[in-house]
């Protein structure tokens, strides 16, 4: 018996459209991360980029459970003394709701060269329109 390893050029990368309206953020991020890594394919290999491109639309309509909308904060640090900035989920949703989904998915992929390459295949948009019609993306329904 020999272990099958797919060649890098033989992997087909498809395009999927995911509608985030009414979805819980963490559950959405898990399934999007699995699509990006290729874990839904039978040829999944952990050290290769077997995943597909994912377009997430309606990012401003994603849900958070409990009191996370007001009680959860994102911290950024400039590197300077006193350079910490905190932003609530509600403020980030008002400013750039795409960052909520991108941040959640980024935490679920590997923190290495492969992960940096995989995250470039994620495209998140605020509304229902996206500029990737020429790639002919197929709608992907996520399990609730």
C-alpha cells in the first residue's frame, strides 16, 4: 500500500459564495476555514493548499450570541508606550464588518507560510454584491 499524495498542480480550486446573513460568527468561521483548507475534499493533505476560494457576502448581517456585541473588545497595540486601542464589536461592525469574519477565520487556520497563503483566498464583502462573477462561484449552503 502506498499513501496517495496529490500533486500541487493537479488540485482544482473552486469558488464558493457563502451568505453570512443570520449565521452565528463562530460557526460560520469554522466552516469557511474548512473550505479554505480543503478539509471537505477526500484528497485533503495537511501540508498542502488543497482548499477552495470562498466569497462571504452580507458580512454586516452576521450574528453574535449573548452580550458579545457590547462586552467583547478587540485590542490593537502600536508598539509604543500607551499605544493600546480597544474597539467593541459594535464599533467594528459599524466601521468595517468584514474584519469580524476575517479575524475569526484567521484564528482558525495555521500560523505559518501555508496559513498566510490560504487566507488570501478569503474574500469578504459588506453587502450582497461582489466583483467575482467571472469566476462563476457556486453558492454553498452551510449547516446551521
